[in-house]
């Protein structure tokens, strides 16, 4: 079997993506995330994601078994494998012998078993990951933040070095954007604070308990819910940014972006603005 992987994919981010796809707790957000498959396909997608993670985790599990590692993890893994494991022991051992601790092995498994969900869906998930997945805040949040500091009465308000190349009406549209975006961002944060707090009060599934007891995990928390939130926050930034561009027009938006870049050195925290949202 050839190593059919995309070397440009961040292997750690890919594992976080698989974690998100492997949990039933992601299902309520499928439509919001605009993942490229129908809801009835989710069990098969979840199964494929778990298969990939089983292979990726196995070398560490075996090392921990041989060194009297965390008993909770060993018990969780063995119970999960006995009751709900996806790949059989022979298949797991095959991947271990072929790839050992390769950081790309989860991608190899994804390609090997992509027919479980269909090649088209697998390819679409790969593209969705590259364009939409975020496990931490995307740097583009700094653009709405910069506009807020330059155009509103924010406590950290910045006085620009030159007038903005826009009309009063366009200035009001930018202020409305700042208000609208801020409200929606805070609403999303509040919503997920409640969701994550409620999740910690529930028992994990057998699979989730494996993830929670794996080294460098976050105890009884569910970080993949945080990944869902970051993906939705990134989607919100791009959606509202595109709406602002529609209101201002492409030419005015281009002039605004260039002007904001000229004010970059005035922004606090030695901010270096990334490429604008798209």
C-alpha cells in the first residue's frame, strides 16, 4: 500500500479534525459546520475517523502497556476495543508493522478505507479540512478587531494617522459591522460555554473516555466541542466580512484594507495583521 498522503496537511491539526468527526457530540452541529455529507452518513464518517485514530494511538498504547502506564487509559482502551472497536487486531497490527509511529499513518488509514464513506465524500472532507477547520482562533479575528479600534469608541480606540478613504455612510456601515459581528461572536461564545459546561456533567462514551485518558488529554473535558466552536467562529468572521464587502463594494473594500494596513503600527500588542478573511 502506497503512502497516499497530502504532506501539506498539518498532521496534528488533522488528528484534531478526526477527533471532532469521531464523536457523537458533533452531530448536532453538522448543518452549521456545512460538512460535506448528509446526516445519515455521519455514523460511517465517525467510524472511519475512529479507525484512523485507533491506528494512530496504538503505538503509544502498547508502550504504555509495557511500562505500566496509566491504568485508566489501559482499561478504557481495552473495554472500548472489546465492545466497540472498529478495526480488528490483525489489521491494527498490520498498520503498526508497516508504519509504526509515522505521523502520517492516520491519513494512510483514511485513504485506505475511504470507500466506507465514498471517495467523493472523503475528498470533500479533505478539502473542507484545509479550508474550514480550526482548532484555535484563526488570526483573521484581528481584522474585525482592528476595525473596531479604528472606527468605534472602544476603550482601546486608536486614532489613525490619516483619514480613512471612505464616506460618512460607509463609515456607519463599518461601525454597524463591528456591532453586529461583536454581538454574534459573544453569542456564540456564550452558547458554547453552556454546551461545554453541560458536557462535563455527562458521562463520556467508551470512545470519548479513551480520548480523555490519553496522554496530554484534558481530563473530563471535550476539546472537540471547542474545535466545533472555533470552526463556527471562523465561519462567522468570513461570512460577516464578505457581507461588509458586499455593502461597501470591492473597490472601497480594497482601499479600506490598504488603509488599515497603513495603521498597523498603531495597533496595540505589536500586532501584525494576517491576510484578510476570504
